[in-house]
C-alpha cells in the first residue's frame, strides 16, 4: 500500500506493507519490519515523505506504549518443510 495517509494498524495483521520511496514498513503480529532506504530531500516531496514516516512511526510507538510488553520476544519459530519441487 502506498498512500499519502495509509491506514496502517501496527501489529494488527500479517499483510499490510507501506512504501515510502524505497523504504518498506511491513506489518506483522509481533513486529514491524523496516527495510530499504529513503532519501529525505530538502524539498516539498521530502517533507511529505518525512511527515508520512513520522506519522507511521508515531502509530507504532503509540501501539507499543498501549501494550504490556515483555522484556524480549523469543526468536520466531522456524519450520523446515519438504521441497515441493523435488
């Protein structure tokens, strides 16, 4: 999802992805993955991107502050599956 004001509910699902330039914020139930890069340029476009990033990270912080958080999450469970192609 790429939008000026995306509907992004942190930790709400395993599907939402917001892209700002080449930076992606991927929603998960137990984490938000941030990957890529973003040049915040000193122009109106850079300001718009900075505001969007600020808004999204503010939502992440607010969501975390509203939870009773553990000190650390356990590592994700990794499952090995058979190769379906051979």
